[in-house]
């Protein structure tokens, strides 16, 4: 499992949720959406398990549980200040909302 969250994305999560140093955030596969639905990254405050993959940024631990490795493995989450949106990039899938290899 490999996962990257940039400093700018971590800062945005800290500001918008809001989060304090030492807190933990679970990133998971969220199913739903407009029209035919699709996949996206969900976020919730939760505690990791022993088998969770963890990345610490700016005092916050972001983690992914094993059931969600298939989607978040190799993903980078970045915040684009010009657009005001988070960018989710995973070279394993041509479309993240309807991944072909799951």
C-alpha cells in the first residue's frame, strides 16, 4: 500500500473539518453520486486498526483500512488553490469514479 497526501491537502482538511494535532481521519471508498453513481473518497473521524495503512501530515494521521486498499493504493490527494478543489490522482485507474480494475 502506498498513499500520498500533500501538505496543502492536509491543511485544507485541518481547516474544513476542523482538526487538531493528534486526531485521526479515515479515508475510505464512498459509493454514490449523481446519475449512475460512482466511487469517490469519503472522510470520517475514526481510530485506525493495527492493519490500517497510516500517513501522518501536519500532526494528523490519515489512514486507510484494508478493505479500501484496492481504490486508494497509489493515490495522491492534493489541494489545488487555483481551482479551490481537491485533486484525487491514481495512475492505476483512467477514471476514478468508475474504476476499471477493481
